[in-house]
DNA sequence: TTCCTTGCAAACGATTTGCATTGGA
DNA sequence: TCCAATGCAAATCGTTTGCAAGGAA
C-alpha cells in the first residue's frame, strides 16, 4: 500500500479513537493492489487465510464505517469492498459477463463531464438533487471475447 | 399487470413447460406496479403475506431463470428483483441516499445514445466488447432534499 | 397419470455478535 | 490502566432445498 494512503487511513481512524493495526493495514493493502472490488472471501484468500474470517469482517466493517472503504453487492450473494473514492479516485466498473471479473476504469475528463451533466439533468427531471453516479459497463473481457 | 405483459410472460413460461400460476402472476403484477426494483421482503409485504416466503422465492427463481425477471443487489444485503428489460424497457436507476428509495428512470434518446457510445468506447479501451450498461444516479429525492 | 407447483420445515452460506483474552498508548 | 482489537464459537439473516401433498393438462 502506498505510504500516503497508509497515512491518510491511519489519520482517519485516529480521528475516532481507532487504530490502523497490522490486520487492518493488510486489508487496505489488499484492496489497494486489487484493481477492482473484492469479496471478503477473495481478500481472505489473498491474505493467505492468516486472519480469521470473523476478524476480517470486523476490519471491513470498521473501515467502512470510517469511510475508508465502500461496499456494495454485485450480482452474486457476497458483498464487495473497495477503497472509498477519496482514496481511490472516482471511477466506474467493467463487468465481464463471461468470467465475472470486475475491473475499475476511469473516464477521461470530457466523458466524465458529459456523464456528470447527464446524470444531473436526469435526476432533476425526477425531482432529485444528484450527488453522484455509478456506471457499470457489461460485456466480454479480452480473454472471454 | 397489463394484459400484454401477462400474455408474454405466460407464453415465455409455457415455452419450457412451466405455468403462469396465480402466485406467479401476483409476483409479476407486484413488480409491474412497483416502479423500481424490490426485495423479496418488499414484494411479500405488498402481497399482504399471502404467500409463504419460500414459495415467493421459488417463484422469483423460476421467473428469473425464464428471463422474465432480472435481479441484482443494491447496497443492502437483500437481492432486488425487477422486470427484465424486454418487458420493462431499458432504463436506469435513481437512488435516494436519504430514504433508500430506488426509482426507475428512462433517458431520452439522445442521452441514451451518448451513454451507449461512451460505454462502448471505454470498454474498448480496456479490451472489452460492451454489450450493456447500467447507470445508477445517487442523490436526494424530492421528499428528502 | 404425469409432472409442475406449493407449503412446511430444515438446511445453507454469508455475515454478525457475545464473550473472554490480548495488547497498544 | 483503559479501551480498542482479536479469536473462537454461536447466533442471525436472507435464501435455498427435501419432501410430501395438491392441482392442472
């Protein structure tokens, strides 16, 4: 995990009296390396099972409550975790319908502005005040195509 | 549920030797009325609990396997079901961060073309062949804003 | 009569929690 | 010393399944 991320996470946790322990550091590092959202089981495997699942889930919960991680469900029954946008940067997801792989992608500035504007207009049309948007692009990855 | 939807669903089920039973019809009707994706528990409540949960889940599974429904997870732990696009039409979702409400929205043709093109380009840039896209717009609804 | 469908209860997988212990500041 | 963090086991929640009874074609 990059040192600046580690420092930011540590500071964020300290703000509520929490600690960036070795276990939590490894969880954040695993997600920093991942390149996309990952399930608890995937993180657990990546860490070579050196953390009990219950502790891993507790770390994930603490990190999510602290705003370090964000989670959502994909198509499967397991929750997927990723670094929050303020750490990872704004991005979207490519979902391979063949192998289930999910990958982060960033839009170039112009495309992002277009999307942002479009989302704001659509929301306003239904009486919503838009604050964010998420795009999932489904298709076949290079290996499955 | 609109008669044409009922007929299409019935025919789709018959194609694999399945039946559109009263229970299944009520499930489809509940989702036709809903205006957005709903969890099994929400559908169950809407049907006044007149169907055991296990039967409801079985109906949902059959309807999804037959391509009548699609399901995905949102931010919560429960799966959400909605009519498949060939019945409901292509659309996106507005998510209220205040009350959790999720609503369908349709883009106008131009916006949809823009989004479609953008998704295709982004996917190609990562070696993916795009076949679909899903946009979730987060914000505050009229009541929560 | 055949096979789909339903209801009930039990099973299941993912995630959470109680409790006692460990360990950092 | 105090409170957060951990490990283990048990509990919980949403969902699925086995099995026997009911019902349509």
